[in-house]
C-alpha cells in the first residue's frame, strides 16, 4: 500500500510494508528478534523508515523496559579465529 511519504534518497513514493524480522540489541548487547515490523520502504532504492511508535518500542527494548512475552532458545554457531589463524 502506498504511503504519503517520499524517499529522501531518491524521491520515490514509499510503501507501507512489514519486515519479517528485525534484530534490536539491548544496551547490554542482548539481541531481541522483532517479528512483522511495520515500516515504510522505498521500492526504488530500498531505504527503510520506521514509524515513530515503532522506533519508540525499539528504544524500550534497548533499555529493557519492554515486556517480552515469548522467548525461544536457539543455537548460534561460533568459531575461534585464533585457531584458524594459528594453523
């Protein structure tokens, strides 16, 4: 759906859409995955704007004042570059 906003980079009309996922890091560097994030996105250059209420929620998440209702546990692969560089 078309937005009233114009892209500041290229001047095209923005579109209302949702990002399937967006990672916000807290101030203690804990990642929080946000799903179905509403944004304004430029179909021409890909520039993304977050609405003010979304940006405010991100700030609450960063300061850990936001109540996170659902949590999942996932394994994230890690490797040591020291070992790779030593060999």
